[in-house]
């Protein structure tokens, strides 16, 4: 099949909910991808932070292949090994107590919201269900997670939205100004991904955690994008000196297969009881076997390397010295680059892709989320494309 044939089929049969780049991807290895015609691309996107172990990872492929030969699906009405073993790994390595598995980040955040509201209902009764979220946040595409998202541009078309969400700026003063007797939780991304790669201040997050303990609000941390090694620790909250009540995860957990979920602390471990929540495909044996391969790969030396690679990439970007690029922000291999013009970040991303470097945008920044296994050689090749594109 040619790209033209593929594009024609796609335009005929697939809903146009994405503004696609004029590029097809056929296969890859490590952090390098190839089109149907053999065009090479260095990948600084990892499928929007999903392909944590890159492409063609032998351990990941072996785990999936073995599990498919044994059991593809059976449902949560029965016990299976991969999901239980993955839950054990997640809890012991995060310091949390229980896991609920779903399929995606939006589902995970829905579950987190349900935990917060049921915790408060069980303890205080009705009338204490409002969740505070932050301006520029992004929490998903379902009606409830869209409502939780603190970006007005997403609040259109799908009215009426759910009640009991209010938005604050990422300061303790703003959060306190939005507080009231109706609040049950505060929901944050420690680095706002879709909102422009904006890290929260560590001191603010620690003060917020103390305020939540004082008020008995649940502290909900959305780690759909920051979790599973992306920032150089298994979860970003481990670099902020806090222990949340509930944490959501997805994207990189299964290295490319659909999987998401939440982790709860002891206080919230028993909130969701039989019949109050569920997911048909949650803890799917193939996806959780892939998740085990991902976590077993992410030992401490691996996570240390993620931090080192992030520092190397940041230094390489800064060394280019282009007037089009400004500050580089983020943690580990979750980086945002200020774009000063004359081209917009979207125009620059399209030009980079045309030159063989896949990258993303977020807010007004370029967003880099390369596979965590990216090599120095692949980073150097990507940096060379970035420099050539900018400097001519």
C-alpha cells in the first residue's frame, strides 16, 4: 500500500477528530521510526508519552507473546496472575496501598473523581462533592473529565456539563479563595502537560498537601502523562516530597497497549466496594503482562538514566543558540521549549516533522516526550535535525 492509498482510505472511513500530519508510520526500532516508503524519523513523541520502551523491545514483545498464548481475557470476576503481580509492583514501588485497573487516562481520572466523592459521601453525607482543579489543566475527554479540565477552550459543544468543579490558579492563595464547605478534593497535574508543560512549584504542592490533610480534602494527583518513569522517578510525586491520597496513571504503563488505573492510600483503599465501580477490560492479562515487563525494566539505574538523558537533551537544545527557542522546562524526558517566533510552535513542529524529527506541541511550547530508551545517538540525530531546521 502507498501513502496516498492509505490516506484516501483513512479520509473515507475514519472520523476526522485529529489534525493529522501528512506522515504514515509503518514500523520502528528503539526511538527510530520508518514510513511505508522507508522514510526515517527520530521519535521525540513516543505516541504522546505511551511507548515508554520504544519500538521492538524484546522483553516487552516476549511478555505479550507468552501471555497471548495462555489467556487473552477473562474479566475481573476471576483471579489472574499478571494484574495481581502488577498491582503488587505498583504499590510497593509507590508507597500506595491499592490499585484499580481500567483502560485509559480519562477512565483513571473518572475513577479518581468517584473515589473522592464517595469518600466524602461515606464520611460526611451529601453536599460535599466539589473538586477544585487548576486553570490550564487537562484531565480527559469524557464529559466529567472535560468538566474537570481548567481550559475554557474545551468547554464547548457538549453542554450541559457536570456540576461541582471549580478552578483555581496554581497558587495556594487562589486555591483557598475557591474553597468552601462543599469541597471534597483538589486535583492537580504536577507538570501540566496539555496546558503547556508547566511544572508546579514544589513548595506550593507541599503546602497544598498539608492544607488537604487539615481540611480532610483528598489530594488527587493526575500522573497520566508524568507517571511511569517519564520524569526520572516512577511517579513525579516522588520528586515533590508528598504522598497523595489517589494517583492516576496510564500512557506509559503498558508500553503501547491500553491500560490505566488509580493507586490509593490506606485511607481510600476501601472506598470503592463491589458494585460501585468496574471495567470490563480492566486488568486485561495481556496489557498487565506488558505492564510487568515495563516496570521490571524500570529499575533505579534505568530511572537515573532518564534524568541524565533529560539533562543531555536540555543542554543540547540550549547549545543550539537559536533566537527562535527560549527556556527549556520540565523533568526527565518530559520537556517543553518556549518558541519565540516568527513561526508558531505548530508551524515549527510541522517543519521539524518534514525534516525527520517527530515532536509535539502543548500550549505555546514545543513538547518533547521521547521513548525512555532513546539512545545518545538518536538524541544527537534529533538535535542535529532541530539545529539544521532552525539555523539553515
